């Protein structure tokens, strides 16, 4: 999947994201989110950091720039992580492109 | 793990990296009313009971509670009753709970599953199997139990709607004299249903009226209870259960604590239809319930329920029997059931003693005529039997020990 860094992404209406005791829990709302209907989803540490920036306001380029200022990594490395996460979340229908 | 996202089946994977939320699950008794009138039931009030209906929480009150539950970290709520589908706002409350990110278990008799409700469950799945209690395999038996003409056809229609919609559910039943002869047919039918990975559970011990609201009904329920030896045999039909029983007996230590169970930690509380928070679904002693109309779950958890963990019995009968009983951990006796039976929190319940003694005799922990509270070497007895089980005979299904 090719992603444009100019695109803004937001949480899909098909999931509910909850933060409980420091854990980000993504709860499917609509049917057909996963292989089974009784499973929840969590993000790893890198995923949580990126997720916190995906607020439906910032473009992916904004997210990459902000993270590059906050972390000791190159923009290209961060862009790869951001695009990797977003692609995965879009594939799982948890994130959608904002119109 | 697939990249950044991990899928968690929380029944088999730990969800929490550091600390768990204060509350992870909550039982919600939406109504005490039911459209069935089963004589064995511990809680049902008539469907149109005006007093019960008037006392129920409103939609907005339930929403406030659900919202606070989500804020406390609750991931699963169980909607039960009475018959929760009698609430006209059920669909609204269900969708509200799901949109808060809660998984929902529904306990129902399935009579009021409509095409609209089945479609809702299909569109927004509960993420937990719906649990349906079955009272018979024929209309004659079913309606003899439910005392509700036409209920069997409605139940079957509800089942068919869920099947057609692909909504996962499981079925369970009750060991009642009226339907005992149909239990084999029930199990055979249950095994054909798509959601049934395990044999259907069958309630073997009936609880008396939970609110102590009808001595006559409680007396009737007691009369419906099965013979203790037979109940014990049925419970032991699972060899794993037998192993568990022996382990529990081996680990038992006598104590006068009233709440040695999860209720003492208020780990799975219940909110009743009137907004009273209880430490467990059965614990309805008024002095141990917290009025959520006048407070909050947070206040109840921080300031009201912790005292349960410290409560101890000073009743001679309890101290002489339950506190010394090496079978305490496998007995149904608890403060809630004691209150249902006797109105106190710590009166030994003779029926539970009979069933537990029967189980213990059948697994070789007790000799005929022995009383468990007189046994001083219970742990040794259990360990001796466990040692025998650890050397299974060829072909034994106890080898998982």
C-alpha cells in the first residue's frame, strides 16, 4: 500500500480506542474487524507513540516532523515506521483517510 | 504479533503490561422482571410488576453507570436480569455500552430476540457469546417450567434468528425434575450448534429467592433440588473437575473470614436493577449494598467494599464447621448463599454440606459417616489421592495432571 505523507488519517468509526492503565486498547465496534469477534488489539510502544499523533488534524508529514524533533532518529527512519503503522491500521480498517 | 499491532484474545493472553485496572468486569442486572415465571428462579418478578418497574434505573442513570465503568477500566459488562430484553431501552443501552468500548455478554431466554435486535448484534457484535438458558426440548416441557404459554415457540424463533444472522451464542440449561429426561436430547442438540465448543453447562444447584421475598417460593425451590449424591455424581462427571477438587482440598486452610472469594476484593460486582452495587451477583444483604443513586462506583470501591475483606464470623456454628472444614474451597457455602438461605452471612447451609460431603466421599476424601470439619488430615488425604492420580492408568484421561 502506498501512502501519501500529505494525507491526514483519523480513527475509523468501526473501532473504539481506549487507554486503560497506560495500555492502548482498540476494541472493534463493527463486525468483521478480525478473524474472530472476541479479540481486542493493542499497539507496541512505537505504535503508541505514533498513534498519539494521529488525531485527524495532522498530516503524516506533520507527524514525521514532530517525531523527528522528539526522538533521536532520522526523518526517513521515522517516516518508514509511521507509514508502516498507518498501512497496517488502514489494512485492519482501524484508521481511515480524513476527507 | 503482526508489526505494530498485536491482537489479543484476553481469555488466553495477558492484556496488561504493568498494572491492571481497578475493575475489569461488571454485572448489570437491568431488571428483576421476567416474561417467564419459572418456579425455580431466584430472582424473577412478573413481567408487568409495577413496583419493580418503577424502581428500575432510568436509561440516563444506566448510561452514567456504564460511562463510569468504562472510566474505571471495565472491559466487559454482562447484561442479565430477570430478562434484560424486557427493557424497552435495551438496544440503546447495548449500543451505548459497545460504543464506550465495552464487550457485552447477554444472559437471555431468547424469547424477545427480534429481527431488528439480531441485525444489531450482527452489525455491532457483542464480542462475547450470547448465553441462552433452555428450559426444555419440547413445548410441553419448556412451558411446564416457564409457566408461560407460547414461550417455547418464541424461544425457538429467537434461536433461529440468531443462527440466521450468524450471531455467536451458547446454550445452557438447568437440572429440573420436569426436564431431567430431556437433558440428553438437549446436550445432543447443543452439540450441533456452531458456537458450542464445549458441552453445555447445566446448573445443578438451585439458589433460593435472592431477596428472601417469598418463603413459599424458597421452600418450593428447595424441594426441586436434586439428591446430593446425584448432584455430586454429575459434578464429578468431568475428570478435570475431580482433579480440581482434590487440588482445592489440598490447598485449603481453615479460616473465619467471611469472604474468601472474589467478592471480598469486589472483583466482579453487580449493579442491581435499582442501582444498588453488590460485591457479587448473589450478595443482596441490604447492609452490604451501596446505593449508586446517591454515590459513585469509585466511592463504593474505595470506601465501602474494602471492609468485606476484613469481615470475620463469630457465629459458633460457622466457627465449629465452616472455619474448620478442609472442603471449604469446594463447597457452595458463602456469605451470599447463607444470607439467601437463612438471613445471616454465616449460617452453614445443610444442603451444601450434604453435596460437598457426597463429592468428598465419591473421590475418597471422606469415609461414610465422617464429617469434614472433624477431619484434621484433609491435606494429606488429598495429596495421597493426588499422588495416585499422578500415575494414571494407560488410557486414563487424567494424564494432563
